[in-house]
C-alpha cells in the first residue's frame, strides 16, 4: 500500500489534521472533490478562494459540523465519522470560531466560556471561572465578563468566541471567516488576537479573505475553487507568483483596491 | 435642548360614541326581550347559595358546590398542564428529530389529536383506555384510609380521595389532548433557535443531551412562554369538556345546580362569570409577568 495521508496521520503524531480523498455532496451538488490535505502541529494554514468554492464546507468537515460522504478524515489521531463519543472527544481538541460568533445569548460572557469546561471535563465552577478569566484576559475582555453577548460589539463578541474555544485547551483552532461579519473598524482587534495566538504556536486553520493576515501569519496557503484544492503551497510561493491561473485571477480581484 | 413635540392624546371621536351607542341599543333590546317577552322569574340568590352560603350553625360563610367545582377545575388544569408540558417537551423534540421513526410517532400523535373533535377524543380515551390503564398503574388500589390520602395536603392537590381515580383519568385525558398543542408550540420554539447555536454547542464538544439542556431548551422556553401561558388558559376552558365523563369540575356541577334549582340562566351566567374571572386574571397576570421579564432583559 502506498503511503497515504490517512495512514501517515495515524503513525505521525505531528500531523493533526489529514484529509484523504474526501468528497462531499449537497444533494446533487458536489461541494468537495477529492480533497487531500495535511495540517501539522504548529502550522498556520490559511484557506482562501472564491465564495462557493467549498472552503467553509471543508473546514466544517474537520469537526463534522458537515459530514463527508467519501474519503477519510483524521483529526488528532482519530478518524472522524459517525461515532458520537469519538466525535465529542475530537471536538474537545478542536476549537472553532464562526463567522457569526454564535455566542449563547442567554448566558453571560463568563458562562459562555465556562460552559464547555464545566460540562465536558467536569471542572468545578471555581476552576472553570479561573480558566475562563485567564482566557478572557488574553483576548482583553475580562472586564466585560458579567455582561451578556447582546451588550457587546461584534469585535468583542468574536473575541469572546475565541476565548470560549480556547477554554477547552484545544490542539487545533478552526476559524471560519472570523472577520467577515464585522464592521471594518473591528476587524483588526480580532486579527490581532489571532496573530498573537499564532505567535504562541497554536495550530490554526483559517478560512479568510484577509490577505494581509495570510501574508503576515500563514505558513501555508490553500487555494480552493469549485470544491478542489487548486493550490497548496508556502505563503511565499503563493504571494510571489508561484501560483496557478485561477489563484491569479482570484488574487487580482480581491487585491484590486 | 429642544423638547420633543407633544403628541396629542388620542381621544374618542363621535364615530366611536356612535359605535358604543349601537352596542348599547343591542344589549338593551336583548334585555327587553328577556325581561318582557320571555317572562322569566329571575332568582339570583338561590344560585348564589351554591357558590357560597351562610351556615347558621357555625355562623360562617362556607364554599358550596360551584366554588368546589372551580377548585377541581384548577386542580385539573394544574396537573394536566404539568403532564401536557412533559408530553409536549418530549414530543416537540421528537418532531424536530433526525430520526424518522421518532418524527413519525410524534407526528401521528399530533395529527390524531388535532383532527378528532375533543369530545370524541375524550370519550374514546375514557371508555377504552382509562378502563385498562387505571388498574394497570394501580390507581384504584390506593389505600383510601391511609394517612396521606386523608391529609389536607392530598385534598388540596387532588380533591376528594374517593374520586381520585376519576380525577386522574380526567387530568390524563386533558393532558393528552393539550399535549398535542404544546408539542407544536415546543416544536416551533426549538425550530426558532438558529443553526449557529446548535453548531457552536456541538463544536465545543457538548454531548447531545447537554446541547439540549444548556443551549436549546433554555432559549426555546423563553420564546414559547407566552404561547404556553395562553395554552394554559385554553386548557382551563377546555377542561369543561371532561364534565362529560363525570369529572366533578365546575361545568359538571353547574349542570347539577341548574337542574336542582331549575334556574338555568342564572347558573350559567354565574358560571360563565366565574370562568371569565379565572381566565382573565391569569391572562392579566401572565401579561404582567411577560412585560416584566422583557424589561429585565432590557
């Protein structure tokens, strides 16, 4: 047998995410076409591409918010598919940040962050609060801990969402267009937190249109189009011309102004 | 700083007074027909005595049949609401389940109840099911002389111990019936929670049960509280229907009072007023609570 990414991820603990021949359909529409991809420990991978190219679908397959229909996905050494118990374990090692924040509106900021540690690893209230405040401190929003999500700005909410994901001490962070729903003046406060996280060595997979962020932070850029991974190369290669035609067109469109 | 312009207070116009006048005329005509044409001998006090009467021996006012009836109605509504809410929560969740069998079961229940007249439903349930069900769960075997059964707590909660099995059957009938409507309210509540909430809850690794308990139900229940309160009031009114299976609630006792006194009009007008006061008080109370909770959440 050849050395496929899937078998590699089982043997190599440095590979946190592996896609091996993954395809997905929404009814008759094929959203992902034979995706092969590896994300190593400590890597920062930025995923970009035109809308409808399958980037969100792909990143959501990692923690199975979308299920794939063909191929194998391994995350942190476990195959993700079907088995709920296994899946819960994977999800606890994978933090996710959404485009629309998705904070729990009926809970205070502190409760939003402590919920998962309290429920999943049965931490006491006190311990969980301590951890939560630590991460809220890191995203510089600890002073708002007692407020409710609706009282915060979009940028603040997204930072809380990052703290919520970090509170489970994940090994990988997934970001699904984290700045797309933000007013322009709030984008940077979120990107700053993400950059900091990257500097600390967090493994990250980021779907974004922020090419500035990709330039600064990414190790690797994955370019997708029509459900395929068209480019999967180092940041330098991608931005200095070693890219294909489709990526060229995409970049020229979003970098115009 | 400029003052905001003073809005003119809305007053009643001539057209409104004409409308009131018309309604007044219609009522006056109805009263005239009843008093003049019907030639009916009104006697309110005889019926009032069945609400509350003055006991000469103890020199105290004592509640009579109709007040006891409304107490039973309230007990019925209370227990039926609890059971119906439980049914509604489970069935409502099943309505939104991914599992086809669960969806089919809950859908059948809802459609069955909603497309049969309540009277028919209650007859079917009472005569065919409760005859089998009551002995099965041992309701008939309760010790009618036990300490708890004869305590005032039991009486407050369930009424006369001798009518207990009858009461349980009535409450279950109502609960099964109203449960279908609550199911639909719960379903709507669950479906009103955005997909993002489910996803965020799953993404942090919560178990399916915790997703429901911590994220979905608390939010859904906030949204469905007003229609749920409305359903409770509907249940109080619908409880009149179990008089048909001889549950001794307000309507059942009213028919007895009407036939013993032969004062049909007075009885039903008084009973109508009692239902109205009860339901309208609850409606006002719930409206008040809702406003307050809205204010609490800004």
